C-alpha cells in the first residue's frame, strides 16, 4: 500500500475486498484492493472525516465537519452527488444496512438522487439539533440517537419517536446495536458503558472502566455474546447479556 499520513477513519467494504481510509496528507480518501495492496481509487474531498460503505460495496459516502455528505463510486472515484440535506458538523453520515438510504443530521436521504426522504420528528437539519450520534438498527427499521439530555429511537419509515429515555450517564459518545437487534451498547466520555433494551430503551446493565479513560471504540462479536472496547491503549472484552 502507498504511504499515508494522518488517518482519521478506516473502513472495510462489506464484501471484504477493499479498504477505504482518509489521508490528511493528500486531503483525500484512498481505496485499496486488499489482495494486492494497490490503490484502486482516490476520492478528492479535503474535508473527509468519516467513511460509510454501501451494503453492496459499490459506493461510499464521506462526511466531515463543515462539509456536505458526498457519495462516490468506489471503483472509479467519481462523485455521484453531494447532498444538500445538511452540513455534517459532528453528524457523520451512515449508510443503511441494506438499500440506498443514508442517515445523518436527523434526516434520511436517497444516496443516488441526494433527495431527502424522511426527517425525524420535525427536526430541522438546517438548524442546530442536539442529537449528534445516529445509528441504524440491523433491520433498518429504526435509528437510535443521543442528545444532551435524552436518547431517542426513531422510526425510519415515519420519522416518529418510538421511545425517548434520559441519557443513562454522561455525554454518550458511541452506540452499537447487537447483531440480533435486541440490545444497544453505549459508552460515555468518562469510561462508562452500558446496554439498553432496543425495544424500550430501558437499561439492561452497565459496565465500563474505573480509570476515567474514554472508550474510543465499541464492537459486538458476530454471535452477539461479547462486546469489545478499546481505551487508553488497551482492549477489553465483556460478556454481553443473554
């Protein structure tokens, strides 16, 4: 692979054949072929901060602070469109687990046309809203988000609120759905973490670190039995609820 500089995000394609990574040295995102290490495409967008792949591995959507989300052809590096839906200030764009929908900033839009198809419970994407974390459920039927005071689960087909519960701890940084969609794991900015029942938002338990270091990464095992976290140079493995 070619030498890269400061990498802010890196992501495998769903089919496992490609890797996309931001490179602040070239103000771009490079896509590599895993088997050969050869660069196959370069996405020229200097504000790229986050990458999300389409389920079929044909496209990526990129987003960055002060920039509008942009959809690219992963094979050629050609720009498909740049969405006018919202400016990604702390609200990275995320592709739905299936289909051509993308969420971010409290709205959902069609990846190929760039047109908005849903807005959550009247949130205006052109104005400040406190929900800066949005995560799709595995079946794409809902999106959970965290605000300053509450955690909300939204219905993706109607934009209506499914449930709304108080923030379980300090500022919630990360969300991760269990593979079966039954639980939602969260972390805060002081090393705390916990699990919510996806059906109601009620707590299913807490875990976390006592050293005060924030958890920088959170991931479920494919079988949903464990949760891995990374913090302060260490990786921890936790038993998930059964």
